[in-house]
C-alpha cells in the first residue's frame, strides 16, 4: 500500500549565489536519500520461514529483536534497524535479511 513520508529541511534564507544554493541542495538531497532509505528499509518485514545460521548451517534460531546495522549504498553509508536472530546451536547472531536480500553492489562497510 502506498504511504506518505514527510521530511523537514531547514533552509537558511541568505544564499549569496546559485553556486552556494546548488551545493546546499546537493548536500540536503544526499541526506534525504539516506533518510528515506533508512525509513523504508526498516519497514521491510522478514518473511516467515526458517533461516540457516551462516556460521554452522543450523536451522533453529530465535528472534532477538532489532539491531543497528550499517550498510553501504550508492548514496553513502546508512544505518538501519534490522531484525536479528541467534543460532540455537552455536549462539552466533545473524541478520536474516542477508546478502541475497541486500542486492548487487550493496555491502556492509568495513
Ligand atoms: Zn550456528
């Protein structure tokens, strides 16, 4: 279902040149992209299925809430709250929305 997301941008009213205005719009546009991505990514729901532990392959895990997760995007680094699970066998934590879901070219910053 379509939704409406509202952003507020604080704008000074003393631009000295179109260059200055151009730089401002560029910077704010970048921030808006990151904010929009974070906002939308956090609303993606994890499909109801079993997830294999990336460490040991075990398929039994428990949901452990959300955790901040840094991602690299084409418009810079973003941090999203992502659902996290813990393996019942080796106790390692993992994000069920893994690399396959992240898509080509997107990765975690090192
Ligand atoms: Zn495991």
